[in-house]
C-alpha cells in the first residue's frame, strides 16, 4: 500500500511546518531545511474599467451572526465544573502567526468533532506591566469573519482556569451558521 504525499490539508501543512521548524536535530546530525508554507496566492487586483456595472443586482452575502459574550449562567456552570470543558489549547510562547494557525486548526477540528466548550490559554503577558500580545489579540481574532463560523461566544475564564490569561469559548453547533 503506497502513501500519497498529498494526504495533508492546507491547515495540516501549516501546523506541521510550525512543529518541524521548532524541532532540534539529534547530536551529530544536521538540521533539515523545512520549507515555509505560504498562504494560497490571492488573485491580482482587477483594474476598474470605465464601463458601467451591470444593472442586475448582485446576490447579497449572508450576514454572519454577531458574537456575544457568554451568558452568566453558562459562565457560572463552566467555572464550577457543571459544564464540561471538552478541549484545551495553550498558546504560551508562540508568535502571533503560530498562535493564529494553531488556534484556527484547533477550533476547526473541535467544531467538526461536535465539541461545544473549549478553553483557550493565552497567558497573562509579559511582566513589564503591559498586557500580553496574545491576551489582546485572541479575543479580536475570535470576532473576525474567519472565526465567526466556528465561535458562538467567548469570555474570560474563572480564576482557577487561568483568569485573565484564558478564555472560555463556546463553539457553534455543527450545521448551524
């Protein structure tokens, strides 16, 4: 039985390249160069012509539902352990691009698996007094269109789950927009 080289999805290739670049070679061995996986090329910008647009109206894109904070009873149940946290991802020590790729892949797989609540650990940030980069960036990412089809809502975690350095994330039900 032969294995095809194209079994990995684009998300898996990105995740694998992140892992492969962080690996250290064994003593006495040379490091293998890992190619950087580039995002798919976007189409070149189309120049606007002087011709008027067609008179037929274009189909309106389906609006994505707004992202809301977790309701108080759900937050309380999560913090007290009455609702299970079915998955966790720790983004400590990752760059923004690595964290974004890992978070998107994790949430996509969790959503496909029917998981409802997950914990995203961002860390509280540097000790220099400022908020951490990921602590500020992850909530903003979760409200972008790329994540909106996966995430229903999010809120800061309870103290014993990481407090301000972690987020409870409710994923949308499979099959619902």
